């Protein structure tokens, strides 16, 4: 595990002396997920600045929006039940075409229609959004 490379910092992260999967679970039980969300958006902003290219000669941001389903093991992810023996979630991703980095990710149960994810987006004035017919109501 990558955390083992920084064993001297494990105690301060709340893992104790050794890092095991159960220690990670216990340490994360008391952490608010929002800190990870804020950190990810911070990293995306940095990467977007570094990766920006202007191959498109269009005034305004260009985004592509699509979804994919991710199969999950029902014995572990019991909450993602899709069929009797199948666990699935749907990942809706808004992809920034200029930076080639996801700008937004929304996770839903697999049975939620794609058009419902469009209502969650915060639209930028002057931006272009590319999507398929599954998102048209």
C-alpha cells in the first residue's frame, strides 16, 4: 500500500502503528467526506490549469456529458441492488473537452434515467454541452 511508504506519518493520520484495511475503515468512520470532495475539486482545478489547451477555436467552455454503469459485488455493496444477483451504480460525468479532465461527477442508482442527471448540473453561461439523446426529455 502507498501509505506504508509514509509509516512515520501514520499515527498522525489516525491509523496507529500499522496500516490495515480495518484501520482505514475505523479512521474514515469519523471523517466527514466533504474534506475529500473539497480536496478533489482543488486538485482538478490545478490539473485543469496545467492541462488547458485551446485546440478548439470556440469562444466558451466545451463539455461532453455521458454516463456509464459500474458493476458491483452485491455481497459488499448491498445498497447498490439492481437485479436479484447484480449490484450496479450509474456514473454521470461532465468532461471538460479543453483540459480532458472530468469537471463534474454524479453517482446514482442504475435505474435512474440519464435525463435526471441534467438537473443536477450547474450550467455556465456561454458554455457548450455535448450529450446524446438519452439526456433529452
